[in-house]
C-alpha cells in the first residue's frame, strides 16, 4: 500500500533528493567515500555548498548585496541570532502563533519588543489586519506561515523599517521579493531538505550596526566571511538541500511550484467545505495556509475524530494528526507532496462520509 506523508516536519522530500542523497552516502562525487565522512573543506563538498548558495540566489532572484548562508540550530536559534545582529533598542513583531511567540520571547532578552498585533485572542485562527508598524523600531518581524494553526501571509508586507521573516515552512513555495527584506531565515525540514540545516538570506549593509558585542557564533558577519564554514556544516543535510534545489529548478522554479501548490490546497479546502463531517479552523479563506491545511470534525461528528484518524491511517495517510494545541487534523502540502496524494486524502474523506 502506498504511503502518503502529511507530516509537518521533518516532512516529505522529493524522490530525487532521497535517491541522490542515498547514493552520496555510499559514494560521494566518485570519491569512494561517503558524504558523511569527507572533509567539509574538500573540493567536492565546497562545490556542493557553493552550488546550493548559487541556486538559492537564482531561484529566489536574490539581489546583489545579500549573502546566503547554511547554518545550524534551526529557526529557534535565529529567534535569538536575528535580534543579536539587528536590534539596538526596539523591534516590532507580529504575533500569529507559537513560533512567533517564541521569537518575541528571545528578542526581549536584547531590547524592547512592540507587539504590533496578535491573533492569540482567537487561538491564532486569523491573520491580524490594519496594524501599524512604528517607524522608530530597528526592524519588523513576522512569521510567514504558521504550521500549527494553518494561517499564511502570502504577500510581502510593506514595512517602513527593515523587514525580517521566519519562512521556515513556506520558503520556495511561491515567489518573494527578497529586496524588501533585511533578513529571511528558514529551517530546512519543510520545503528545502533534511533537518539540521538552516537557510539564512541577509542584507550585508545592515550588519555591524548594533553597539553590543556579538558572540562569534551568533555574528552573521563571521559566517559570511567564512562562506558558512566557520564551523563544520552538516554535510548530509546541505547535500540534501542542494538536491532539492536542483529538483525545484527542474520543476520550473518557484513560479511553477506555486501553481501546483495552489491546486493542491484548493482541492483539499474544497472537500473540507463540501463534506459536512469536517470543518476548517480558519474562517477567512484569505488567511488559510497552502502549506498546512488544518481541519477538525464538525461539532456533530466530534466523537468520530479518532475513528477518522484510524481509518485514514489504514488507507496509507501518515502524519495527519493535528497539533495538540488545535486538535483535529493537519495535512501538510509542501512542495514535494504530489497532487495525487492530496486526491487520495480527499477520496478517503469521501469514503468516510459515505460509511458514516
């Protein structure tokens, strides 16, 4: 029976990525050695990380004056690293979920945080609108996609100050205008590659402005000067990221993948709206995530939640159980998820409706 991987992260990867990485684990670049055991400073691996950085720039049309880095520590470390490098006195944050809240907590160690708006009052089930970003802050930070609650900001915000974004779960899923940002960061384990790699895109001329001393490992300039090689990078995760970037380019890039992502999300949301047994947790369709579709049993069928999860699992639907703070179900539709798997889930929902 075919398995359909709806896990939120680590999550589905392209078959191309898995096959090429498996080959390199046994014999990397014809060296007769594994990519797990070669020096990160060998010419073979330097070529990997250099090509990966170049493809990020190509696929996202990164302008001159920006650096691309592959770091470690996930987005969670970036919650601290970003303010360490950019926050002098005060920063503005939009609070749209658990990860935004964690980023706010870390920034407060280094300066004042203005929470411009929050959707916590309704369990983060909407994107705040009509908020004002103060002009006297060092930067404005937002989380583009909320994996737990299923909301997404699909348009680059207009900001009067440098713009910072955690794009961990929707990077490369749609075009973005990098020139509008001071800093973009993303954990790899959703749309880019295996866990344990972190992508950073940073505007160079905004660095070195804060008065505080920055610990070496937290200073973006150190990693830029050392081409992401100040400490040993994760050779296997970075190799996997490169394969996904190659695969994405072969699909036609972010413009082409966005069309597929729209079709997948529309297919599943349409079934949730049609099927009387299920309900979306996000009332406004404009706020709904394409990457993480969150839904629950309709109130009159709430007692069937476990039954549906068991039924879906028996049909090969893996990782559908929702986060404990929301309950219900979460279908993660990242770039590597084929539309056939989404159709399979829709068919399971229809079958469950018919049976019950």
